């Protein structure tokens, strides 16, 4: 079997690139950070809990560094991005992954609940993208937003979360239209039902829910965190240099399943 040649490595790899991944200490953020580091990138893993970030970096290896950051502190967005650029000399990819959930029926969702979710997924992500754009323009880099199946299909009891994740898809289109002429690509990933510890905890005691999910998934399995991680690598790499304003759905066909 032929080995990957240098041209393919240059296009699909991330050697020499620097990525900032919010919410990178656990779950899908960790998977994306690890895959990017495996592809050669220097990854800055950002989040609120330094102990968790340091543990993640130790597992990823020398290609990862931790940065404490609360994305809802939007006044600090420019400082955080600047810190990455000062330390590593450049920024090639911002992954807006940090998130919070709110699982309540419509009647129980308060305005404070809605504001809390929007502060993270929309306002926090927007502030970082805005701060990162001038640096990404210099490197021909990209912004990657993480949306959700709740932005595509009607999932119950997640109105605040689905509103935020649908707003993210609007940001991707409008920001891509404005920033792409300046050399900055903007894309989104929509993960399907991914087998993480949090997902298992939510479904292990609910076989009917598992059957419903798999019954709507043509590939008849849950995704793995690395399925999302390698999708992020592609969208951060030069292999996707003509891809902007798009949404990559990584869901085993769930959104079109029947």
C-alpha cells in the first residue's frame, strides 16, 4: 500500500499551524484538540478549570498548552487571542466549542436560562471570532463553530440550546460572506449523537431513547469523538481551502434518517 506523499501531508496536515480550542478540556473539545495536535498543530486548550485543562494537555502531549478562559467574559476576548499570538507567533484556527446546556420544557425556561446559554454559544463565540479575525487574516486561517442537531431537527426540552445553536449557523453564513474576501474562512460542524461519557450517562438507563436515536441513524451506530475531531482537522487544513460558509454534519445520516 502506498504511503501518503508530501503533497497530501502538506494539504491534510496542520504542521506549523496554531489552533485555539475553547472548551477543550473534555468531550468533543478535547477530541478536536487531540486530533489537531496529532495532525501537527500547536493547540491551545482553553476553559474555566485549569486542573482539567492541564490534565488534557498532559494526555495530548507537547503539542498542547492550557489557557484559563471564561468565554462569557467578552471583554477579555482580545486579550486571550493576543496571548495566543504573543506566545506562539500566529493563529490559524479558532474553534468555538465551549458550551452549556439547559434541558427544560418550554414553560420552565426563564429569561435568565436563555441569556446564560446565549452568553456562551453566541456572544462569547462572536467576541472571540471578532478578536481573532485580524490575526486569521494574516495566516489565511479559519473560524470553526460547533453547532448541534437541535439546530436542524426538532428535539424536545432544549429550546434555549437550540435557539443558540441555530444562531451559530446564521453567524457562520454571514461572517463567511464578510470575512472570506479577506482570506478568513468560517465553517461549522454539527455533531450527531456522539458516544461520550456525558451521552452515555444520559441514555444508558433509557433503552427506548437509544432505540429511537439508532432507528433514525442510517449508519446504525453512535459517532465517536474522533469522528468530530478529524472533521475539525479537515476544516482547519489547507485541504478545505475553498470551503467556507458551510455546515459539515457529522451524524451518520441522522438528520436525513427515517
